[in-house]
C-alpha cells in the first residue's frame, strides 16, 4: 500500500496557514470575551439582521437624544441661575426703594438710587451671560450679547428721554422708552426677535427654554431699577416730595416685576423637570434595547473562555511541533 507525503515547503506553508487561522480565532475570541458580544454578527444571526438593525438604530437615536437633553439641561440650568441672580438683585433694590418712597431723608433716597443703579448694572451683566459659548437671553442670536454694556445703559436711556418737567413726566418717559420699539428694543437690545428653537430630547418630545432679554418680565425688572436709579438725578430739580413720588412709582413697578419674574422662573423650572424626566425615561429605554441586543448577539462568557483556552492550547501545540520539526536533520538517522 502506497504512502503519501508532502514536501517540506508545502508542510511549512500548511503550518503557517494553521498558525494564522488560530491566531485570528484567538483574537476574535479575546474580543468577544472582553466586549461580551459576538465578533461576526452576520454569521451569528445567519444573515437575519432586521431586528438587530432596529435595536442598533434605536440605541443611536437615544445617544443623540441624550446628548441634546444634556446640552438643554445645561442651558436651562444656566438660565435659571441667571434668573435667580436677577431675582436676588431685584429683591435687594425693593428693600431699599420701599423706604425711599416714604422717607424725608435725602441720604436714604440717594442710597436707594445708588443701589438701584448698581443692581441694574449687575442685572444687565447677568443677562449678557453665556453657557458653553452661547448667549442665554439673545433668542436665536446665540452668538450675540443681548444687551448693550451696563455702563452705558442708563446714559443711552437718558439721552432718549424728552424734556422732564415733573415726576409724572419722568415715569411716563421711562415707561415709554421701554415699551417703544424705537426705544429699548432698538437702542439697548441687540439679540434676535426670534426665540431659540425648541430642542428635541426624545421621540416626539420637545423642550422650549427660550427667555429673551426683551421679554416683558425682564423689561419690567430693568424699568423699575432704571426709574429708581434716576429718581434723584439733580438734572430734574425735584424736591424730596417729587423724588418720593418717583420712588413710589418705581417700587410699584418692581413689585409687579417680582411676580412676573417668579412666573418666568417657574416656566424654566418646568422645562428643567421635563428634561430630567425624559433623561430618566431614555435611560430606561436604553436598558431595554441593550438587553435585546445582548440576547441577539451576546457571547456566552463561559463558552467563549472555554473555546479561547482550547485555541490557545492548540496554538501552543502547533508552536511546539513546528519547533521540533525545525530541529530535524538527516544526521539523526545515521
């Protein structure tokens, strides 16, 4: 009976081929053991990828929604923080303006005007704040500061006022400047008249966080502070009773502004709550889709580890045989 053999070169090529295959198997099994997923999804699912593709698509959608929701959360948190600051500054001025509306002491009124001016400048600086490089209160123009500099705001308003003859004319002039499109809106507001677009944070879920510096509640805040800030301006020539009249009007505007500002904070708070609720819902949905993916293409860790040990043992055996064959010599047969 004849015997068949292969030459040394063919045998060497065969050993290299076996080594390459086992190394590839070793790499694949190591990957599956570390990731917990099969390396070749198509083979594992026998080409039926429809359900798996749908699961992957939903996971990618959740990635996008989560990123948008987290950015929206940061924007809303920053907006709320500024509104809290504005409310605090307004409350401080209310505390000094109310006594100024009843006192006969000039020092008290001068102090109240100075407080109002400082608080107005701080409010404007706060409304010009940004989050991740985007303006918070400029509407769709997120690359623009919404208001002119706080240091020129009062001067810009005063330069636009008509001649003032009495407290009533001052109050009317300041109110008109804030409500006239050719006044505050044209001279002090630099942002967009369009709101920032609602942000999609989930399937069929949008959140609107737009609060512009030209909104009525914020204009009311600045109006009350501005009126109190100029109440004692010597240019008017008001006596103490006339100054008291201006402070009385300013305090009334500020108290109205406080309630409107609270409503604005409540709106942002509702947006924050909606974002957090959606993030929680998205996280629960993600768990469900990840479990579905694991059931489809998950690699059994025990089976994978067993196969990995087997391939490693066979590869070591192959290396031992190769090394042994490399030492063969005809001298050993004589």
